[in-house]
C-alpha cells in the first residue's frame, strides 16, 4: 500500500511538472489568497524523484531485498519524514498548523496530513 501511494504521489508531481494544473492550486499554502511558495520545475522534479525513491525503498523493505540494512534504514527515514510532514510545522502544515481557514488548510487537515500519516505507518511496518 505504501509504495503504491508514494508512486501515485510521484506521478501527480510529474503531471504538474509537465504542465498539468488540475489540483495544483489547492496544494500550496496561502496567506490572504496569495501562494506562500511557487515551486519551480526543479523542486517539483526533486519531490517526484524523492517519492519514487521512497516507493522503491518501501518495496525493497517489504520484500526483504538485499542489502536489508539499506532498505530498512531508507524506509525508516522516509517514513520519519512523512510522519514529520503529517505532524506539521506549527504554522501552515500538518495537524499542528495554526492557519485553519484557507482552502489549503482544509485540504491539508482532511486529506494531505492523513495520507502522510498513513504512508508513514506503512513505512514503519516493514522496517
């Protein structure tokens, strides 16, 4: 489940990288209706690559591929990053965010942070 979810997220980032705009506006935190960041092509490609790498690590760990230490350590680290994303930064991301009344905040609370938490748990299981 975890590797599939990570792969799907990577595909979505590749879609955005090649110019797709569907679902792209609500996944960026905003202040007074203005985006707080404008990820460029390099950042979007890096996130897609990191998600694909995490998916590969999750798969390798669950199949007990060798070297086991590499897949287990990599999966644990990827899961920890996803858990930190789910918990948030105390301002605009995750369950601890203080910004609550924006389209992004609603989407983050109801969809994005729970997905990150589920993917983190999925990574800790095989590791």
